[in-house]
C-alpha cells in the first residue's frame, strides 16, 4: 500500500501523523543558539517565550537524514509519496527531489509539490492518505489530489513589519512607512505558490480580513471548502477572523488552530493566516 510522508508544514505533529498512519518529518527551527525539531522537541508556546525574551529565530527544512530514511523504506509493494510544502516558500520540495535522486529506491518514491502550506496542505495530505487506504496506486493518488492542490488560497496578516523586512517580503522603505502609519499589511501567495506578495496595506485588522474574504469570493469558495485560521499567540484576533468568515461563508467548516514554530519564524509573533482549501 502507498505510504504517505509529509512535513510539519501540514500542521501535523509527528505524533498526530503516526496516529493516522502518516509519516511526518519535522521542520527545524533555530533560536538562542539551539536547533530543534518543531512539534517534536519544541512547541509554539515555548518557542514564543524564547522570542519574547529578544531572540530572533530562523527555520529550515527537515533534516536530509530523516528524509532519506523515509525514502529508503519505499518498495514496489509499499511506494512512498512525499507531500511537501510549497516550493519557493521552503526548500523542502527541492531538497526532497534531490534526496530522491540519491537513493536506490527512487523509482518507488514520488515527491509532490503541494504549492501550499498549513491548513490546505493538511487537507491534501489527508486526501492522499484516504486514497492510499482505498488501495489506489501511487499514480492514482497523485492524480486524485491534484484538484486539492489547484484549489487552495492563503493570506497572511503579520503584525511585525521587521519579520517581513528581514524575510524580504517587504522593502525596508515600505516596512518603515507602514510601521509609522500603523497600517496592517496582508500578504498572499503569488502565481504557483512560490512566493508571498503584498495584497494590500489596510487601516486595521478587520479591513485585512475583508481583503482575504474578497479573494475567497473571487475564487468561488463555498461549502466544499474548509477555511483555516491559524495564529501565533493571537487567539483574540483569530476569533474575530473566524466570526467574519462565518458571516461571509455560512456553509463552510472553519477551524481555528495554532501556527507552528517554523511559520511563526516567517510571519512573526501575533501573525494570523487565513486559508481556504477544497475539502469535498
């Protein structure tokens, strides 16, 4: 039977994945001179406590050794599909492709670019596992999850301009002006999901959420979609976003979850991500 492997960008912890028969490879985060496997050796609350003490984090893809070990277990009877977070936003996909070429079992390994992350990536992984459980071949699983890859949309509302500036998401000038004017930026994935682009600068958080809602309406979000609101120690504004989404999309299931350490590294403390993923 096809085995599903993914990274913790899917919001699965290794323990949660194991309970569902999914092999989850944790992303790495480095802070205060120490490197940890997120959602395994360090969790968001502990991670944020270290950030609030003045430490700046960085993040990186799963270790090559863990990826190689997962790939080397692939066989003709039990091929592996590795669903990786969006190429361009992380090196996870390209690294997975390179490691695949280095193992003797490569003909039994498929690396998939989910072109997304967090909530929608989690949906894609679950759909892949469901198809594998039905006895589908690797080719059938990959074909079956394509529509979920094609129908995902993400917005990020950061609260700290410095994180965007350091990550190259905003120019130094734009970050300075936005900070002085107390504006709230909203970012979205660019074409193909390879990068984050500025979707707008809004007067307040609610206006930024309205911008995300408008984007979802343009793509035809309806009851077939799962909406995910994930936050970095910002449940209050996360709940505001959930309420606004409920009013705009009354037929949709909506989840409120914590962001993982790697995404806190990218979006900064208090950031809120709002995402839509097809879930029919």
